[in-house]
C-alpha cells in the first residue's frame, strides 16, 4: 500500500541551569522525554539543553530552513518565559535580570519563532510552551517583566499551546516532569487522536494533577487535521502487493479466477450468475489474497448496479456463514478496501461511495469488527483527509444555518459547521468558469443528509444534522450552485484555479 509520507521536524529546548536566577528542576527531563516521544512519531528532532539566547536564536534560524522541506514543524520549550508590554520572551540560561532593556534584549523573542512558522512552507506549525513558571525575572529592579505569557496571534496553519491560563504559573510537579509535560506525555501517543482533542484531555488531566490550580490553553488557526500517533492497527500489509494492486492479480482457471473474470466483465448478465454460483465450497478453496480480490470486485460490481453483488453485501453475514473467520474477513476487507484504494493500491482522491452505506452498515455487527479495524489501519496515514476516520465508528454532528424563507418557503444554505468551522465553500460566480455550469440544488432533510454523507465519507447512520431553523417535513434547503464541502479553506482557491 502506498502511504502518505509525513516529513516532520522539531526543535526542542529545555533550560534549567540559569546563570543569573535560581535553577529549575524539570525542564531538561521535559525536553528529553518530549524529544524521545517525537522521535518515535517520526520527527527529525534537534534538542537543546541549557541553551544561551544566542544558541536559541541560531537554532530557530536553522529550524526555519528545515521547515522548507517539512510538512509539520514543532517547537517545544520548557524553562522561564515572560512578557514585557504584551510581547513574549523565552529566557536563555544567560538572560540578564536587570532592567527592562537588559531582560528583553537578552532573551528570545517568541515572535521570531512565530515568524519562522509563518513564512515557512510547512502547512502545519505547532508551538508548545511550558514556560510560565514562577518567574524570578518578574519584580527585579526597574523590570516590567511579567511571569504571564501574553496571548498571541497564531499564523494560518499554526497552533500555540500554553501550559497555563493568564494569571497562573506552571507548576514544577512532584515526579520526573513538570505537571504540564506530564499530562502532555500521558495523551500525546493516543492513536488517531486529533490534536485539538488531545489538548482538551491534557487540560483535564492537568487540572486534576494540580487540583485546579493550573489550566492550560491553546490558540489555533490550524486548517487541517493533525494526529501525533497514527493507528498501529495492521493495514493492508497482511495481503500481498498483487492483491492490494488488483490490476496486477494473476488470473487462473479455478473458481476464484472465473469469478474475478466475470466480475470484471462489467456486464450484469455475466456478473450476477457468477456471484450466485460461487459456493461456500468454492470459497474455502481460495487463498486469503484471492478472497480479498473477490471482495474488491464484488464491491466494484455493486457500484455498477449488479443486483447480485449488492445483495451479497447486504446479506454478507448470511452469505458467508460457514467460512472460517479469516476467510470471511478477507472478503469483507476487500470490499472495504475497494472503496478507498484504486486498482494500483493507491489511495483514491475521491472514495468510491456508490454502495458506501451498504458496506458500512455491516459495522453494526460485532462479529465483523475486525474488518473495520483493518480499513481504519489502512486509512490512518491519510487521516488528515477525512472528517471522521472511516472504520472508527465515530459519529458526527453538523450544524446547518440558512437564510430566511423565500416566496416558496425554501431557505438557502449559508453555512455547515463541523468542529467549530464552516465547511461549506461557495465560489463566486464567474462567466469564465465551467465550474459555474452547475445549478442550485433543492434538498429535503434526508437528501441533505445524503449529500453530506457523500461529501464527508461518513455513513448516514452516524451523521446527525442540527438545523438552526425550523425544519419540517415540507422544508427544503437550496444548496447554492457550485458549492461544495471541504475542511480546507484553501480548497476554494484550488477550485477557482481550475
């Protein structure tokens, strides 16, 4: 299976042995443990321990260059941090403790890191700051430094995470790590966990560890999904490359070969009797790869309206009763794989969703759960492309807003909200674009659910619509011409460039 490579770079800094103020206990441990975890995720990591401000600044410059060849950039800092007149600074071990100018110009300006993220080509930037400790730079003679870090503007595609909320300090902790890093390490490796959800869990754990004395917070302008740990569920590697690359699979004259040939005929008159004539005895003689390819082609035939193929999927449990567990699993694995991967084993840009609900309705049967774990593992490297990772069984709620009713009582759809973002993209009309040839669609609530299901690859049974207006049986919503659903705001620009 072709996977989506993630090129990820990280700069990790832990400063503890300060020259002009008392040392800290945990930042070196924090930096080392975060570095080790990031390396396990596949990050290329540079770790600085007890760095001077000049060393930190040079490391940021080097990091900025690294981001040109990375899809994800992350900077973690543990140590002293402070603000002066609303600007944030991270203290090197040689940061001075005199007046405002001495402190300010001997520390790393956080804006330097933010600027590096902003101008870099890496689409995802993450800054994690465990840096609001009880700050000895605050209150020194003639110094206006505050131990609180100021809110920041996160450039597009960036998330900035703070270990504390305004007015709090970051507590050192009783164990190896500071409390914030301890909570972070507890959740960061959870498979397939969206980063926003991960930080919510970190916040909950941190409040528990500190009895409510410390609450973390984040500012984000991320435009895509990010997960540190992709699923460890085995994917398509359990089947051979000529099975996952269906077009390469060798033909034979046995029952499996005859069925595959018939299914590839694109003729109902050939496909339907071939499926009906494929017996359990025939299936038992097949290898796992053969059954996997049969499953792929059954789904392909079902999408072509071969009724025997659709019925086979709808009555899958009944039709495969008598096969052992691995044989049944191989067929269903193939059915699910065909939805998302093409004949060369490459991830489809657009899933094959014609019989999507028919196949995913089988997920309700616990005896078939392993196949949905299989497809979840196959799709884990592509998780950023999905609203909900197929196979996870997670439901999704969409809030829809529309205009006031027109003369016919219909409302124009204005926004579709998912996870706090409007995912409805409406290109401006242009007489020069073929894209404008599509017309408005008028949809009932079931039809809107169908549209959202197809646009998001979420089964209808797991999709909930919450209208922000009265929606009765006779209500219709107008989907504006050429509009489409996408998590990425950049998708609109891409469409307009076509």
